[in-house]
C-alpha cells in the first residue's frame, strides 16, 4: 500500500502541465483530540492520494493543520470526504485569492507533536477555550476602539510585506518567540484592554487566544479565518480594507496581494519592493526581498559570495556542501549579515 510520494516535484509539475486541469489552493485547520495520529495520517494519505491532492499537512494529538492543492473537478469529492470525518464536518476552508497550479508539488502528511510549533511546555490550559471569533466587519469596528491593542501573530518577514494599519508587529522569527514577548508587553493591560489578534488563516491565533486567556487576559478576540478570509469578506461586502500590502503564504506562491500598497523595501538596495525570493545558491537558500535590478546584478543571489559559488560547476557546489547542513542564513530570513542594506 502506497503511503508516500513516488514522484519528484519535477515529475509532478510535468504531469500537472499535461493534465491541463485547474487546481484550487486552500487551507484549513481544526483543533481536536486525535487518539492515534499515525493511523489518521495514513488514512488521509490513502484517500487524498487517490484524489490527486497535493500539499503539506500536519497531524497531531491536538488536531490537524492542512495547506492543500486540489484538482478543481474533484473538489466536491474532497469536501464530501472531509465531511465524513466527524470533527472536520463543515470545517471552514480558506480558498486562496490567487490560484497557482503548482502551489504544491507533493503530498506530505506528517505526524508532529503539535500542529503549530509553539515551544510551550504548559499542558494546563485548554486549547479549545479560545477567544471570541470576529468577522471582518466586527474586526474593523474593534480596531478603531482606542481600548484595543491589535497584534500581528506572524513572524517579522510576514508582517514586513503586509499588515493591518496600527498593528503591533513583533520583531520575531517564530510564533513561539512572540507569545512571551506579547504577554510581557501587555502585562499591565490584561483587564482594561481588548486584545485583538490576527494571522494568515487563523490557526496561530486560535492557540494564542487560548493561551492568553489562560494567562489572565479578560477580553481576547481573534480574526476568524485570518487575513485570507478577511480579504474575501471585505470584497464581497464592500467593507473598508484596513490591510496594507501582501499576505505571506507558505507555498510556492510566497504571497497573495491584498492591496496595491508596497510597504517593504529591497533588502539589497532599499528600493520599494515586496517580492520574496530564495537565494539561488542552494547552500544558502536565504529568504529575502529582492527587486528586479538587484536580481539581475547579483544573479538571483543574496550576496556576491553566493553569486560566485553559484557560478561554480554543479559538482563543485555539491562538494562544498558535503557534510554541512543548510547555512544558518536560511533561518535568519531577511536579517542575514549578507544583506548589507539591512544593517
């Protein structure tokens, strides 16, 4: 029985081109108590592989976090299968605003300790005791209230290219970093302020809201469906769009444009730009923002050092990488010392 991918990303891309079928990029999550995540993982892989579903899915004892690409003609079959699972019946599906046939090129269903890496060892709080979910209209009203503190629960490289007006955007690399920082910064306002949070699709806020309620915050709210659902609602209902720029996404698209505002800068020259790229040097692969002029001048690399390495024959590059993990630049995102403008 096949429980793993047999095709490489390149082979899958060719098949997608040959099929000529539209695909839908979507995401969903659900916190639930799953007794045996391994069995559930295998069950999902078998059924979704048959439907030609691709994506990145995490399963744990606390629930499921899924980002997927589904063939459009098979969407109803996929939805019917989801609804056959008791805790996923009628789960909210966040459909991407900008579609891409190759947003995902493999089906990866992985068992993890948690569906969101939060770094928490505190098992005394109930993750299902979450904050109040609000729609786009209520969210807009809340963030105009002077007693509201609006917090972006995403990482710095996400909020750098797009965020809500007036939001606190923690300068952090991971979700786990932001939890304690925000609590410390707002410790004197646990009762007198409304804590309103948002993230990409809602999953990080779901856990954060439960955690902050556990920590004593009295008025905790979260944007239901995150930025993805907010953008859909403001368009459908003709509401004021209080988001600026792009929404960072964790697939091959890297971002969806929400408004025409460009609020970021090229990390190499400082020109207005919000296009994330990965350094062409595979030993680096740094995620950073690069304009077209710098991409041309540096051959899609983050630095002259990487450009010189990338010019070497492939076998020489492989030899240089032998026995080494990925460069730590990959984890610094847009803060690498190789990016001179950012210093």
